[in-house]
């Protein structure tokens, strides 16, 4: 165990997270409305941009891409490229909509379109999906610590999880945003330098031996970002559908948009958020492919090989910077998911059902309690260690119908009966596809869950809205109400 490396990483995390956390807590207005969960809707463009980028740049982007590069090769980069498309959708679409309407949670906007029952149903499922993603992030934290020490992944998840809770529990959304600015700079400086150093340690001082390893093994598809036909049709297209149509309405990603100063801030943030997020996958794939090509690291297995290679090949100071930055990126996602779950619970369930007159200080207290409880449970179950990208894509499929009922409810037609039927039908299909032999019977074993949920969703929504009477979309109703009010005023 390299104790000096471990100490350096821990010192960095504690100084940045705790130091900036207490500073932000001291500066913020604790009585301001939505201060803890939405930073009083005042975040600047750079903070929004980096927070959007790092919120979805967690375990799946780092360790998941390392892991999946062993199986899919360079095509694993599409997990990052899919998030670039996602950020376009959020910064020019869903993020702008939720900020302009002024909601605090995604389920709240569904209540405006459909009704309270739809809001509560989506709140419960979205919180469950977020919890599942949180367990994957806890796994990533544990893997980073396992690479640094002789600890088990479960012990690493416990120590890192405590730091992750501190990432958000002191000052909420504003704390996450400020810390993310620092971590994004450190991460990219470390990542670029690390890739250069790793290349210099290889024979010939470049990655030609890595290329030769896969060509000699008869696996040229491992070097292509399009993989082979099967990878393209299943992983690449499946990931694009799952990521864009689930994360595009996920509370964890839209909450930073809700906290922006205005909707123009969100659209401008795209020019920073997309490159910061997308370029990371290129470096991660290169490092993952390199680790597999070196026998001593290949023997360690796909979960820890790449991080172990970085510890072994990089000078101590650079390894500390890079691993601290990797850990910080995962902690950022861990913190944002914890805050998103707590925000959904406090606003959609606690306030809606039990305490409609709850004040800001009471809601902040509830949010802090939920953050600690949910994060603690996630840390406890992180030791199950499912394949990271496979688990993420399964979880994403649950939110695909939410994206489409949101779009239909805003722009076309609203029927709560159709919305709830769509949600239940698509969720049932997702479960049957995962836990029965239905895919085998239909001869569609390799079909991603996201394809199934989007097909069921669009079929039920289109047919249902054509057959069942409903109201005009929320935006159309709102515009009609404003025109009526203006006519009455005249």
C-alpha cells in the first residue's frame, strides 16, 4: 500500500471539499427560498456548465469505460459521446423548459401537465432509479480506494462515501457548483499529463504496441469506435437511446439547470459542458485499452487494471493528482444524485403529502437527513459489484417513458390516464425483458432494454392520445390562459 499516495489524495479531497464547503455555507443566505437545493436559482454560466458536465461524468464515464473497453474496445467511447448529445438536448431543450417554468423537481412539471398522481408515481420510480445509480457511484469510489490501498472495495466505498456526503451536505447545490469548478481544472490537467506519461512508458514511447496487441489477437474491431455490426446495433444505438431519453429528464442533471440564473445561462453553458464531458471518454478508452494490453495489469481484471496501471506508471505527484481528480468527479456525481433524491423526497412527497406549509429551513433539514440516509444505504449495497455500464443502461431504461410523457404533455396533449398507462406498460416491459426468457423466445436476446421501453412508450402514447380525450399541452394551455387574461384586461 502506498500510504503517501493515499494521504495525498485524502488531503486534497478534504481540503477542497470541506474547506470550500464551509466557505460557501458561511457566504450563503440560509433563509433564501430554495437556497440549499437550487442555490437561490443564481448559478453563473461557468458553474452551471461544469456542474452539468461533472454530474454525468462519474463512475460510468471513468471506471465503466475502463471496464467496457476490455469487451467493446474503442466503441466504449460512445458512452461519452451519447452524453454530448444528451447535453445538447438539456442545454437547448429540457433544461431550458424546467428553468423557464420555474419548477423545483421534474415530477412537479408532470403534475402541471397531468396531475398529482402522475407526479407521485414518477417521483417514487425516479428516486429508485437514482438510488440504483448511487450504488454504482459508491462502487466506483470503492474501486478508486482499492487501487490506492490494500483495502476492500466495501471499505473504500465507506470512507469515500463519507467524503461524498460532505461534498453536498454542508451547503447544497452552491457547494457542489463551486467545488466542481476546481475539480474540473485539476482533472483535465492531470488526465492529459497522465496520458502522455503512460505513452512514454510504453515501448517506442507511443501507443503502437497497444495497437499491435489487438491486431495480433485478431481483434481489429477493438480499435474502431464503431466496433462491429453487433456492437453498433446493440451497445452504440442502445446507449444513445438510453442516455438521451432518460438522462434528459433525470432530476440529477436537470437540477443544476433549475439552479441557473436564467434560461440563457443554460444554453450558453453547452459550449463548455459538452467538450468537458465528451473529451474525457477519449482518454478513458485509450487508458483502458492500454491496461488490457499489458500482461501484469491484464491479470488484475477489468475493474482495477487501468487505475492500477496509473498508480504504477505515473510519478507519485501525478498519480495523486489524477486519482484525486477521478475520485472528485465520482464524488461530484455521488453528491448530486444524493441531493436530487433528497430534493424529490422533500418537495414531491414530504411537502406535497404531509407538510404543505413547510418553510425553507425545515425543508433543508429534511434534505440533509435524506442525503445521509440514502447515501449510507447506497454505500452498504455497493459491494454487489454489477458490471457498471450494463447496470447504468438498465437503470436508464426506466426513465425513457418519463421523457416522452413530459414532451407530449408540454407540447401536444395531456391525459393522466394515458400517461399512467404508458408508464406502467413500459416499466412492465422493461422488467419482463430483464427477468424472463421473453427476449429468447422472440429471438431478440441482444436487443437493449431502452429499445423496448421506447417502442412501448411511443405506441401507447400515440394510440392513447388519439383515442382518449385529454387537455391541450401545458404550454398551449398556459398561452391560451395568458391571451384570455390579456383580452379581459383590455
